[in-house]
């Protein structure tokens, strides 16, 4: 789930998400059009997602209007579980019928932690891990050069959370 916050409300929202028992490792503060990305896993069905997560998260802040936008991504083909914290996320749109092939190609890159094929504003969500900015830049450039079928890509760097 992606959240766009009103200025100055990031820490307040992260504190409230943590109070909802969302593990800190599943919440990423991003530099980009999506401010907070939440990985909600082990869901039994869509009804559980709506009742337990989507509706309560959208209500955070209430009259303060802390959130300006929410985006829901439903995983169609899940990638591997996260083995390390992400440094960045790539949100990719790919040519029709190419999502699963692109997913398999992406998983060959050592910096790619996972790759989920999703229904939502993009086709794939790809967390990346790199030791520094230079390695991250090389990984993103390499993906663009070597993986055919990517039509649009937005890469956002993960910020360190101070809550």
C-alpha cells in the first residue's frame, strides 16, 4: 500500500502505523511520489485487507487530513520474501503479457531483493538493496539496459526512518 502524506505528518503517520502492529521492517519512508510504502503480507483474503488494514489506514489522521492519497497494490505473482532491507523501490510498467518474464529476469540481479507482479498503478514492485548510491545507480542502469519490455519506471530511494 502506498501513502502520500501532507507535509510535516510523516513521523505521526509512521508512529500510528507501528501502533497498528505493522512491523517496522514492512514500512518504508521513500523520497518520491509515494511517501510511505507498506508491505502487508500473510493476508487471507481481500475482505481482511479492507477491514484490518485499508480502511483503518485511510482513517489515520482523521480531521487533520494527514493523508492526501492512498494507492493499493494487489499482488498477483509474489516474488521471494525480503532477505534484507530495501535501499530503493522500482515501480515498473511493462509491455502487456510481459510481467512474469520481466519478473524472472529481474530476480537474476543480485541487488534485486524481490519482484512482485501487482494489480494497481504499476505492474511490478521491485525492492533493491545496495551498499551505496553508486551501486544502486549501476543496478538501476543495468536493469534499464538489460531487461526488455519495461515501458515506464519510477525509482524511489528509501529514507532512514527516525520515529
